[in-house]
């Protein structure tokens, strides 16, 4: 089955995310054709945010990425079931492992399950790379490349004082972000690649 065979409603399809080992339902989010494609290609879950009108990769802020093991569609091809290995202590932005932790019915507790991570520690920090990227104005690609080579040469020469090294490293990082923006590559795509590396 191909992405074209899926039945999207208003260009979206619901995706149920399930722990591939114990079957626990972790979350539900929405995908469009491009986020399904990214999910299949990168083996990380990608979604379309209806509120922010942008793509997002699960774990891009928290580091709690989801490694895709299997993608299955239902009999009507209008819902996806994605089995994942959940990296980190949880999938929910509230600090719970699963987004499904409010029992329904009289006499039931408000929540079930324990909070597995400190939300403020994980999400309280600003995504500096994303903020820098958004504030960079698109520049001339040739000038960006020249500047990158110049700064990289200074760093590789290894003659910088600690203060100069910090300064040149900052210039290099800004240059790389400028290059990504000029080539229309998002910070999210960079983070996906970093998450695939054994550091």
C-alpha cells in the first residue's frame, strides 16, 4: 500500500501511536501526506500541527523521540496505527508516559499513572536553534559558503584563545543555520539526523 491509497480528510489522517513492546497507546496526532512520508523515510514520527500550522517531529524539544517499528492502516485506510519504541520517559507533554491518563466515568480518579518526567525541566527551556533560524534573513548562498569556510579554517587552525573559539564557533553555527535556511532545510530535519547518530 502507498501513501496515495490513504484516505485523508481535509488533507489529514489520525495516527494512533502505540508502544511496540507492551501495546500501550501513547498518543494520537494528525498527519498529512508529507508527514507520513517523513515518518516512513526517517523512522521517526512526524506530525502536522493544526494549531501552529507546521510540521513537528515528536521529541524535537524534549529528546523523547519515537523510533518507528511498523506503520499499519485500518480496513478503511483512514486511520494509521504506528508502533514505536518510545525513547525517554514519556510521550505526553504533561509528563505522563501516555497522553491517555484521564479515566471517564463516575467515581473514577482524575488521572491514572505516574508523572514520569519534569515538564518544566524538559519544556521550560527555549529552543534556541529554532529561534535563531526563524530570525535569520535569507542571504546570498555564495557569501554564506565563503564565510563558513573562513570561520571553519580559523577553528581548525586551533590557534584561538578560549574566548575567540567561542566567538568563532558562534559564527560557524549562525553560518550553518543561514546555509540551512538558504537551502530551505528546517532545523527539524537537522534534529532528526542528529537523533539518528550514535554520539
